[in-house]
């Protein structure tokens, strides 16, 4: 019986042992073993390559509806396996037991259920490459978001400047009409101010148009 599935006495997460494989370095993988029953469950871990792995705990008792973590350590290796493929297997045997059972005596653990786990080796370079790809995609997404926000801000400022310029032009037209209706000694000064403001707004619009990013 493999890890996972329904109506099992125990469940194991993850369903395979994954190790970052580097020469002359140890690597470990944690397994969470969950007791899915209302009874005490004893377990025992076996492997096809006991000299390569260090398992703690390799036996134990899990209380009802409880769980425990088993750490499997891959000992430092001096050479890579062919094609980074691993044929090692693990077997987790379990059975219900009375409370206070001595699991140090393997004869008292008669397996009612077995969970088979395969081993997978991963190279650190591959894992790092995946992390860098994720970071690059995240960075590019951030750049796109910032660019869109900047463009929208410039567009809003340009639209506001256009509305303000139109308003000033309307005021200027009103002043021109007043000039022809009657003499206004303060008109020349006021007219000069409005002309200057319109010049500033037109210059501002030109700068916005030149600095806005192209949408093509």
C-alpha cells in the first residue's frame, strides 16, 4: 500500500522522499505520519539501503488521532548515482497496539498495514534555477505594474491640464468680449496674466506628451 489513499490506519506526507543531492554533504527529508484511528498505532521504518540513511525515530507509537515527524537523513555520498536516479525504497509498517507497548522489541510490531515510499534525488542547481525563474517572473510583473501605474498617472495629469487650459481659454474669451464692450483700465494687466497662464499650461501639456510612454 502506498502513501495517501482512503481508510488507512496512517497517512504519510509527503508521499515520497526528496533529497537535495550534493557530494560530501548530508541531506534530510521529514515525513509526517498521522494516526487516523482511535487506537494507539505502532510503526517501524525499513529501507533497502540501511547504510545510506539515518532514520529517527525508526520505531514509535502514535496516540489516537495524533501524529509524529520522522526525519530521514541521507548520509554524505562520494559519487553521483547514474543519471541521478535512485532505486532505494522505504517501507513504513504499522499496527494497532495497546497503550504502553514496548516498540523496542520488533517482534511486538506485526504489520497490519504497509506504506511504500520511493526516493527522489534533486540537484541544488535545478532547485536554484526554479527559484530564480520565479523571482524573475515576480520582478517582471512588478515592473509591468509600476509602468502601468506611472502611465495612468501621467494620463490623469494631462487630462486635468487640458481641462484647466480649456477653462482659461473660456475666461480669456470673456475678457476679450468685455474689452470691446467697454474700456477697462485693468484689462491689459489681467489679460497679460491669463496669456501667461495659458502659455504655461501649453508648455506643461507638451512636456507631458513627450514624457508619456508609447502605447504602441
